[in-house]
C-alpha cells in the first residue's frame, strides 16, 4: 500500500503481547482507501542495542530535522551521531522506538543528568540555584523525541514519551524545545511541561531553545 501523509481517525490503543500499540488510521492516497489498521510496536533498547541501530536513528534524525523550523543539514546529523555514542553509555540512558513492519518510524531517548552537567549553563537569564543545582539522580533529560513525518499525529510521540517517563525514579525531567517548533511546543504543553527559561546551546550557529521541566 502506498502511504500518504493524510491520515484521519487516529488513535492508539493498548494491546496485549508484543504489539503494545495499535494505530488505526484512515490512509489516503490519490484515491481514498478504506480504513486500515497498522500495527505499531514500541520497543525499549539498551545502550548496546542502540549502538547497533545508530544508522536507523540517524537516518530518521536527518529526515526529521531537514524540515522547518530546523532545516538542519548533515553537520547536525554528524553531531547527533557523536553525541548519541556518548549518551547511550551514560547513566539512566533509556530509549524507546516505534516500528511498523520492522521499519523505524519514531524514537525517543534520554539520560540522567550528572551533578557536573552543563545542562543549566548558557541560560539567557539565570535561574535560582534550587532549580539548577543537580544532585545524583535528580533530573532525567529527554535528549530527543522524533517521529517520521509520514507518521505524525497518531499519538506515537505521546506513547513513547509516556513510556520513557513512566517508571523513572528521578524527581523531574527536562527538555529543550525550539520556540518555533510548534508541534513540539503544543505537545509539551499537553503533556504538562513548564517553560523555565531559555538557553543557547554551545553549537555553531545554534538557535535559542526553551528549557522546560516536568515533575515526575
Ligand atoms: C513533536 C513530535 C515528536 C510530535 O509527534 P507526534 O507523534 O505527531 O505527536 P502526537 O501525535 O503524540 O501528539 C500529541 C499532542 O501534541 C500536540 N501536537 C502534536 N503535533 C501537533 C501539531 N502539528 N500541531 C498542533 N499540535 C500538535 C497535540 O496536542 C497532540 O495531541 P492531539 O492530537 O490529541 O491534539 C513530531 O512532530 C516531531 O517529530 N517533530 C520534529 C522533532 C521535534 O520537534 N521533536 C521535539 C523536540 S525534543
């Protein structure tokens, strides 16, 4: 079946067994097709598994971030790959991926912040120490969450997000979101994240990001 980006009647249902989520989508092609069911599986991957799947993750990263408002090129994908190799070995690394028929269609992952983290540096306005002081195991950082453009608005990101944060022992989570990333901003609002400030990541030409926190 040729898939198009037009989908209707989207929802995810929990299901038993290996397939933990089912998205029912009305798939539209040039000629509209009848309601179809697509099995979407969520998997957890540890750091070693994640290393073996880096090609897939970086392909999706490149495709997702080639779109506005990012419009990032291959230098960012290279940076993603380098950072990922560090992150996958860090404490608290957790990754959830979504696949359909074996094909990766979304992924989210993060790590626990170390007390020596630079996360709270480069803020445009300082935040109080009770916010920025890190203790071991205080904060889990959602490093990336991305869904392939053809598979948006199926609550896939929501399913990955909830699975990543569901069993964490940290007291809070944090994430950075581009102000112009309207989908991510809307999702963060819906999922209970609160904007605390803004920072500029120390990357060449990096834009300003909103820094958000969610109590776990
Ligand atoms: C942000 C992103 C991960 C959302 O993925 P998704 O699977 O389409 O999101 P979901 O279907 O789970 O949406 C959850 C909620 O977010 C909001 N939302 C998501 N996309 C939206 C959009 N384009 N416009 C408005 N609201 C949106 C909605 O409230 C939605 O719930 P609803 O459909 O019941 O109204 C996806 O758009 C993406 O990969 N964007 C590029 C990468 C990125 O910005 N990642 C986040 C930074 S870490």
